[in-house]
């Protein structure tokens, strides 16, 4: 999963990111609230870990912005040194999903994060296959069966298709896709992702006449949707969660 950490203590932020990265997550640290909000307008994250007292925009203000501005229910874990009962109840009532008081051990942090992700995304134990309607993904053989026929795809195409189906109807930023599929590589040509998307659209038949729409969101990323027969073509796309900064 892709996680954003807000903490103005760089050593603490690094420790949190190292812990989460070791567990297989992709972690990005921010030291100021407004910078995190700016990135939330442009990128998708799966979970936020927020400190309270940070420069220019507090964790509480970031939380309020998230709940007021994002249509997706983004899980938020508050991790702060403020441990009074009134602080905890205030933040939970504002919309946080969980609250831990520093210092937090790596084991407790991972347990809390894992619990939030399972609740938010209904994660299941690892399986050998994932099925989405008429599409079946064999996770060990890395091949796709689409409408009863095996489709030859590359490993990156397989991973990208699986990511899109796992986030069906949810907009995914280019940064999110690069992190998960290309592991934050900096030498990937800008057209590489577009080419992979185009190949998937063709190979898997992700077109309205087949019940799916895979579309670019200008200046943001991509979204895969399941559509009903007779649904008119989409109008010009825009990020549905927040306006461009």
C-alpha cells in the first residue's frame, strides 16, 4: 500500500517509513501540512499517518481538509505525543480512524496500520488467484484469463492490470502507479505507462462495448470503471476528489 507520513521530526518520520517499507509498503514523508495537502490534490495514497503539531497546517487541520475535500474515505492514523483523553476523543470525533501515542513500537505501528488497511480495503490473506467478474488473475503464473481465454501479458502489464482491477472505479495517480509498478524508478520514460495502459486496453478488451472503461484523467492518472450497457461515453475527465492546485 502507498502511505503518506506527516511528521516534522525527520528522524521519527524516517523510522516510521523504514518500518512500513520493510513490511512492503511504499512510504512518503512530509514535514509540513500544506505540502501534504498539495500532494493529496495530485496523488493517491492508501493511508495517512499524521502527527498533530507540524508547521503551517496542523495534523488536525489536514484531517479536516481530507474529510471535507476528498470523496474517498481515506483511512487516517493519528500518531502524536499528545495523550490526553480530550485530545484523543477530539481527533477521533473529527474523523481519524485510530490514534496512538508516541513513542510507538514497530510491532504496534504495523499492527495498527494493518488493521486499518484491512478494514478500509477488505484485504484478505494471500491467495493464488484473484477474480474480478470475467477476469481471473493467476498470481503465481502471472497470467490473465479474460472471458474464458488466456491472454498473453508481460509481467508489468499483469501487475498494472491487477492494480487497476483492485482499485476499480477509483482514480489512481501516475505517481501511485509508478511507485507500485515501477518501484519509484526515476529513469522510466513518460510514455511507458501510457503504452502499457494502451496495450491492456487492447489485450483485455477494456472498452465500453465490453463493459469497461479505462480512461486517462488529465494531469492526474488513470481510472478503470465497470459500466452498464447503454451508459453514454464519459465527458472530459477531471480528478473527482479535489481541484488542481
